[in-house]
C-alpha cells in the first residue's frame, strides 16, 4: 500500500553496519470504511551508506481482501531518514469476531541486516454478538458462455467471465449450502455449456448447491440442460420450485420464469404452493426465500412488481430474507413491505447478489431503501443463519468492495 523511496545515498548489496527492525501495530477495526494499521520500521547503527528493504503483508487470522488491503513495496533509509512507516488499510464491519492478526514481513535488505523482520498487526474487534449457526453462500449470474471473447479458458479477463475466481471463494470454505440465484450458465442453459463453463468452476461445490433457474436457463427449451445438469437438486422440471430445511431455517427456492410454470401471481399454482409450504413450516425459527428476478432493484433491470405476490405470501408468514440476482451487481435493501415501504418490524430484507462472475453493470436509478450497492467487484454473498438472527458479508473475488452486518428474525 505504501512505498517510500528516499533520494540521496545508494544502498550497497549485502550486509552493512546498520540493522532494520519493524514494530508491531494495533488498530480498532471500526464498523465501516477503513482504519489505518501503522507499522514503524527503524534503521539503527552507524552508517553513512543508504539502506533499502522490501516489505509485504501476509495473512494471519485476518485474510485479504475481506479484512484488510494487501500492501507491498520498498523502503529507503539514510543518515537523515532513519524511520519509515508502512500503512495497512483495515476494512471495518459490524460482525462480532475474535480479534484478528496479520503480518508485515521485511525481506531483501541492501546496506543493512534485518534484526526483526516480522511485524504483528492486531485488528481489535469492536462489534456486538454475531449469530452462530449455519454458513451458506449465494450468488447468481455466474458462468460465461464458453464462446465468449472474454472466456480465456475459463479464467476470464478483468470483470468479465470470472466464474473461476468467485468459485475459489467456495471451495474448502466450510459452507453447508450454496444457493444458485439463476442465470448460472450463459448465454443459454445448454447442457454442453454447463459442462464447459459452470462445471469446472462452481461445479466443484455442486454436491451442496441448491439452484433456482434464471431466464438464460430457459433460453434452452424447458431449461432442459439446467434440469439435466442438477438433477433432483433442481426439483420437478415442470415446476422448478421446492423447499428444504437447514439449521433451523426454512429455505424456499422459487421459479421466477413465470410463463414457464403457470404464473407467479396471486392464485397461481406456484403462489398457492408457496402459501401452503409456509403454513406447513410455521414452526421454523426463520425463513429465507430465493429466486432470480428481483422485486426491488436499482440495477439496469430495475424493480419488478411481477413478484409482489411472492412477497405478500412471505410477508404474511413473517419471512425474513429474500435473495435474488438478474441485475449484475450487489445491493442490500432495508426491510420492506411487499409494496416497498420501509418496515423495520415485519419487513423482509432483500439482497441482490448478481455479481457471481459473468460481469457487472450499472445503477441507473437508486431505489428507495437501498442501503448498500456496488458494481466494482465480483463475488459472493455469505450468510450465517443463527437460531434467531443472521449475519451477512459480501466477499469479493475480483475487486475490494465489502459489506457486512447482522439482523434479527421476526
């Protein structure tokens, strides 16, 4: 993050009569923005020659970029400049965590030896309790068409076709479930494209994936490739909606491709099934529903009242969370009613998690009650589902945007 170069004397290779040592550092994390963790590097001893040393951060229990921004560079010293600093920016959040650590390591000295080359950085947590429970991940709008000019063997380029990078956040991360929020495979849901693009990336966590179909899946007749690829995990191919329980929560996958399943409005087969499913699971501690198209969005597709009946059924049953994709961005809304009024007592919080890998777009119009949004990063939404509440965190795979917090169930 910080590179300091001093004019004047030139450093000589090898040792030298001086020595270099880096201090430890501590900072309070904060709830938003960033805080500076400042390490001091001291050049000691009698020498008229210059000295230089390289530095770089490394993870301890804190990990980049979720907890801090990586920093690397070089520092230069002479007889007039014997102290330098390295600043590491720490990411603030509202998660209650253990204090976390990172390191700044010195290496490759010229004109001096290293007496103490490891600085311990401590990030002091200052948040309240966070729910302990089941950890899951969710995203939509994921895998590029293998014929895309940005496919690059599945690795992508820049903010395009980065399904491999986002899936790397999932593998071995201890998630109990992954929720696919639709448009999992572009430009259509052909089975061969799932095999060439989605499977080598997000397919690595297929065994714990609970998908919902998007409109691009239905670019192939009846979303046949999608249902073939996911099998029983995708539900009845004539419906595409289903539910399951996880850690005391009731989770509901809906199909927002309304014309393909007999509608989404009040009285439709899917809406009637939803109400019956909610009634039969009224003892669940908390309820989460997910599908592809957003009821509320500041993104390019915008808000869509087609899904108000879903929201009304969920609101009537005191559901807690809705997850959607479709707009290629990340956005968090405050708890709302089905018509979009702020409701901090019974309202449902919605997340748009459409930055799963394909690309990012723009926010033409910021909608009411939008609390956080981003189009600079691709990544996943992580949720911890507790007995009476939840925590969330956006984890970037490409870019550095983060968002985190906690909420209570109704």
